[in-house]
């Protein structure tokens, strides 16, 4: 059964020696914009491509503002800081995520607290979040406080796992009711919508990543989107060393960050976003091909309950348990087909093991069963037409 899967994936990607999990699609447009950027001499964090890329992302997502950063982790750190997360606080997130979500919380000096995922969406479970507020917080003048840790709950950070939207409208409604800012980790979900609204636009702020393995890449890069004018202004200020605008004076009014996206990276982004629909279509097609194939050989292929509203960034199988998963991982990787398990859940990493958490049965189960399989958009479609 697993051998069939290996043969199939190898055929899909032209039987190369090594098939990576996800590689970017780059071409002439990327080279042309990069060359133009170099010719302009504006290769650093001031330049026309940065502003243009911000406008493009704002337009595509429907957000009022977009602020470009040097990577997604920096975007998360700046966004959390700007919504008021500090060393006294706690931030509710899901344990099934990339470590950057929790690291950004810790950069603020705050502590993550974990609620479970919904096994259908792989994202934060709204019922688990509601239960956290009901059973573990008391209302104070500054907002909800975790009764066990004494920490103020300063933000909720759900993540759209593998690009698939979580039930973000319900999560936004709960956050609104408890008066806690919602910051979406939409790092993986550019091109994913929830009820026709782009992921990342449901709360105070949303964060995207353009790392080399994401659906769209700038080499390294990130973006914060928000509809809040004051928050956008603060994010621009914070991410550019908090320098006061002046033609020659160098004066700063707080400890800011050097988090701005360089123009070179933005040039790449401007070229990439012109392909976003093409990439999105390719990925929809790939998910369809995989679903059909794995259905036939009796292996469960993860499908989002929201179907093609997802960008289908990273495809996943749901194996029977950790033993079968490990057998699959060993066999595929031994045959040059890169696969990997879901991230080790955050509550099992030494840095976050002591963090407050509610019961996490769905996280534990799915983490033992999920495997990501090659998902690059450059597969040979013709084979399956
Ligand atoms: C990629 C990713 C990030 C961080 O992005 P970088 O650009 O690599 O810093 C954050 N959260 C999640 C869920 C991610 O997948």
C-alpha cells in the first residue's frame, strides 16, 4: 500500500532523485523584478516594491492596511506587541502549530496557554476556547484573568493549519464577547477564505509568512494586515526602529524593532503574487488528485470541511496511529520522497511544557496520525488529465 503511494508521488513529480515537501515556483518575472530592484539601488527596506507588495496584499485580502516585515515570526511579534501583549500576560493559542507562534508570544515576555484543536479543521476548537474562558477565567477591570496563573488574557492566536481555515467566525465572536483581541496566525493561509472573507481579516490583526516553503515566497518575509488605522501606524513605527519622521534627525521614542521587509524581497513578492491564482489552482488540482488516489488505496487523506475555500497549501494523510505513521515516514524518506509528521505539539516541547493547558485529546490524537506529503505546485498535471 505504502509502496503504491511512493510510486504515485514519484510519477507525479517526474521521478526525480529527491522530491521535497514544498518548493517554490520561480521564473522570468521574478528575475526581472529583482534585476529592476538592483538597478534602482533601493535594495534595502526603503523602496517602491515594498509599498507595492503591501498594496497588493491589502487588495487581495480585503484588509485596509498591510505592513510588510522581514519574516512571519517578526510579524507575529510586532502584532502581539502592538495589541498590548506584555510580560504580565497570557496568550491563548493551539498546541498544534509551528514553534514560531509560541516563540513570538515569549518574545513579548508573555506565556502561551493551550486550548485544543478541532480534529475536523486542525485549527483552534471554538468550544475548547469558550470552555477556557468559562471555566478558567474571572472577569476583572482589565479583562479576563486566568484564575490558575493570575495572568491577564491579552490575546487569542488561532492558526489556519496547513492553509485550511479554522472556524474563525465563531472564534472571533467568542473573542469579542470576552473583550480579548484576536490575532490570526495566517502564516500558511494566503489564498484561504472563510465564507468568502480572507483568513487573517477576522480580528485585530492577521499575520502572513512568505518563507521559502509557503504558497508564495519572498525568500523570507512576512506581512501584518489590519483594518485599524491606529494599529497600522503603530506597526509601521514599531517595525522601523520607532524612528520619528524627520528629514535628518535620528530620534526614536521607544524600543522599536528592525523588522521591515527589504525591497529585494518585496520585488520577489510582487512577481509571486501575480502567480497566486495559478498556484492556488494548481494546489486545488493536486489535492483533488491525491484525494482520489488515496481514497482508492484506502489511506485517509485529510480534507478541509470548507473544501476549496482552502489554499490547500500542505497536503496531509491521517494514518491509523504513530506506529503506522512512523513506518510510512521511514519508507517514504528512504525512497527520496520527503514526508514529515505534524509538528511536535507545543505542550511537549521543553520550553512550553509547563504552560497552562486545558485537555488536549484531539491535538494528541491528530499529532500522532498526521503526515505531510509533497505538495509543490510543480507536479506534472498531464498524467492525470
Ligand atoms: C511559517 C510559519 C510562521 C513563521 O513564519 P517565518 O516567516 O518562517 O518566520 C509562523 N507560524 C506558522 C504557523 C508558520 O507556518
